[in-house]
């Protein structure tokens, strides 16, 4: 089975879980419609697939279906989707398209988009608290997700990203790495960590997968920066070239396209090297590191 088929299979599984979880919530009206609209938009589900694959990798049974990982994958996807809804708002990146369709605040209105994002964020923690089988596992998963999404993680990255154009002329590669680490890579690390926790990883396995997640997250964002320059809006499903127009600092702007590609490749190679202790069982994660590097959308 090729990698795209494997990812599609996981995406379908996660989509079914998300749909089921939403049907269990007593939500109605415009808020319900907005939540369905953004959750059912055609995303790749890379982060949630990473949860499932890391769980399978370290699970003693190697089982494909693990209830805790299923819930953790859904929670990670909810937080990721919330971040996109808020990222597109006029006060943030002010974008009109996401995942090939009008952004939430364009399809509905700004207030509904804010509340839909808030709803997804809080619902993610609710399902972890209610649906995870073991309290100790639930606590660890909540801590991982809160840390990655919170003021020392994704929110810090978004704040730094918003302020970056004010000092773009003096920006360095280190400034950019801080933004990308917080805004993007820590959520990839979180996804790997959650999968490792659900699969019962030992300390060595956990640390290895966390570092792998961080590296592919950084590589993913560099590739995203490159695509913003090189790809079309139709390919991306969102507005191309928006970073440059907004004066944001990106890897192509700081180091150029070729060096950006080299840095992304180096991160992918380092991520793959981290998987050596797992042998051939980690082949899917090896494919993921390369696929994120080579993606066209």
C-alpha cells in the first residue's frame, strides 16, 4: 500500500471519529453548522494520522485500532482546525480561503468563526477528559496538548508571527525558527507524543518520537513557506503569495529558495535517522517525513 493510500485510510478513520463525536454534542443552529463546515473541510489529517501511527509503532500488540489514540487523534485535529479558523480571521492573517473553500468567517460571519474556534478548542479537552480509558493517560494527553497549543506553544508562535513584519528587515533565521517551532512544530511533536503515550511507549521511545515530531514539523513549515512562493492558490486551497504581501518573514525571504529546500531535506533526513531503533516497523513514519518534504499542496 503506497503512502498516500495509507494517509487517506487514516484520514477517513479520523473523519468518522470526528463526525461521531460531534453528533454526541448538544449543539444546534449556526454554531453546529459552522463546526460541521470546518471539520468536514477536506484536510489531509497529517497530525492526527501521526498520533495513530506512533501509537501503532510502540504498541506491544501493534494493533491498528486503539480507543485512546482514536480520541487523542480527534482532539489534536480539533485543536489544529481551531487554530486555522482563528488564523484566518481579519485580526490575524485575514484570509478568504482555506482547504479549498471560503474560510469560516466568510461562509458565516466573524463572530461565529471566533465561537466555532473556541468550541473546537474546549471540546478537544472535554473529549480527552471524558473518553480516555485511563485517568493517568488522560492527564498526560491533556498536558501535552495544552502545552503545545498554549502561551508557550502555538499561541506564542502566532503572536511572534504577527509581530514579525515590524522587524522583518532585521529578522534572522533564528527568529524564524522560534516562530516555526512554536506555531507549527510543537503541535507535530504533541501528536507524536500523544500517540506514544497511548501506545505505552517507554521513555526512550517517547523521547525519540517527540524529537521526530519536532523535526518533521519544522520541515513541514519550511515546505509550506516554499509552497507559498512557488504554488498556486488552486494547488494550495488557500491564497498563495500572502506571506510575502503581508511582509512576513519566511525561509525563502531570509535564506532563499534553494537553501530552504536544503534545510527541509536536512530535517527530513534527521527525522528518518531518529527512527533507526524501530527498524522496519517505522517505515510509514519514514515515508511521512519524505512526503511532507515533497508535497505540492
